[in-house]
C-alpha cells in the first residue's frame, strides 16, 4: 500500500542538519500555482516537491482570494510558508486564486516579478471533476444533492450561472491576470498530459523555473489500483489520497455536447491568448 506524498526533505547527517537549521527560515513564495481548481494542482505541487531546490506549503493558504485571510497581513502569510534554505524556491498552491477577481492585483503588489503556474484541463472534464468533489462532500455529510444535469440545465438551456461552468471559462479569468502579469511570467501546464505523462510536464516546469534538472522519469510509475501515476522516491511509493482521481458519474452525451459547444468559443479565445492549442472536447478527450 503506497503512502501519501507528504514526506519532508530530511538532512542525512548531523552536520547537514545543523547547517540547515542555521540557514533555514520561512520565505515568501517565489512561485505560485494559481489554479485551476480540479486541474491537477495537488499532483503538480507534490511532483515539484521532488526537486531538492523546492519547498512547498502543504495546505492551500487562500490568502489572496479570501478577504478575511488577506486582512491578516503578510506576516500571517509568511508564517504559513515552510522552512526553506536560501537557494530553495518556496511554492504555494491555491487553486481558488485563478478565478478570484482580487488575487492578481494583490499578488502583483506583493511581488510583481513572481512566477505563476497555471494548470488547465479540458473544461468539461474539469467541471465534472468539480461537481464530483461537491457531490462526494455532500454525500459524506448526508446532505441533499442534485444531479449534474439539474445543475447544468435550466429549462433545457445551459445554466451559465452555475459556478462550475464559470470556473471553466479560462479566457475570462486569464484576462484578469494579464492586466498585471506578462504571459512570460505564467507557465501553462497541460493537466490532461500531466495525468498521462507527468514527467514531460514536470520537466517543462523545471525549465521554466530555471531549475537544475533533478526530477527523473523513474520518479513516476503507473499504479494500476489507483489508475494514476504515483511517485517513487528512494524506493518509497506514494500516491495522492483518495480524494484525487475519483470516478466521475456518467454524464449524458447531449449535455456534454452542450457544454463543449458553449466552451468552444472561450477555448478558442484562450488558445489565442496563450499561443497554443489543447485537444479539449476533441477526439482525444474523454468528453
Ligand atoms: N497523479 C495523479 N493522481 C491523482 N489525481 C491526479 C493525478 N494527476 C492529476 N490528477 C488529477 O487531479 C485532479 C484534482 O485536481 P486538484 O488537485 O487541482 O484539485 S483541487 O482543486 O485542489 O481540489 C483529479 O481530479 P479527479 O479525477 O476528478 O479526482 C485528478 O484527475
């Protein structure tokens, strides 16, 4: 049974431990994974954490998107960061930042030259994943729940006010970020590829962050039981927890078609903004 991806990086000798303690402190993030929600942000964070020059904040901080946290100030934010060494990059991930209208300006005010990682995924698949998470949470708490069809359709028409639809309009949200940051500061990770071939996407992030190439293809192995890639570090196998990679409910094809039709214009706009295309709602996608 593999463990979960949470092992802190431990020094191997006493001298190394002492040197580490002397230099280690909490540092502001120089890289933020801003979203998208259900794009594969946790997998990306944990994969990057394999790198010796990266330290990650384990929990989502929700500093720039939630007023009550932002009002606690930068001292509070810093206290949420992991201990790191001077040469290491601190990375935090909060998928809620991407669709937050306030987050871009606030992050810019903190550090206008910060590097941002945005992991995107087929918007219809993302929506279903978003719905599935809420469904599981409600079932667990024995709360009533609606079918995806009930939420997505109103009188036979697409309910475009549904939050999960809104969150899949990547062009709309990215426009807010490009008011503050250049595209060169934002690296887009293909979340669908991250599922199929994680190493290829992580390698690109290493290059974007100008890190020494330290993550290896052999750090990833496909776990048949999990149905996803898991990590292999120093002989230890680790998978994401059971809330990641849940089976999705079957969705009626006509609804998927409606969603894809609605998303297609937004997708095209997003492709133009980022200067590349993705095979969303196409032949290669599950949708
Ligand atoms: N290696 C690996 N293992 C497990 N899951 C993986 C992996 N790589 C990507 N994913 C996909 O990540 C999806 C969850 O995305 P997030 O971590 O961004 O979700 S969240 O917004 O933080 O709740 C999650 O969505 P669901 O499949 O709907 O659970 C996964 O499809």
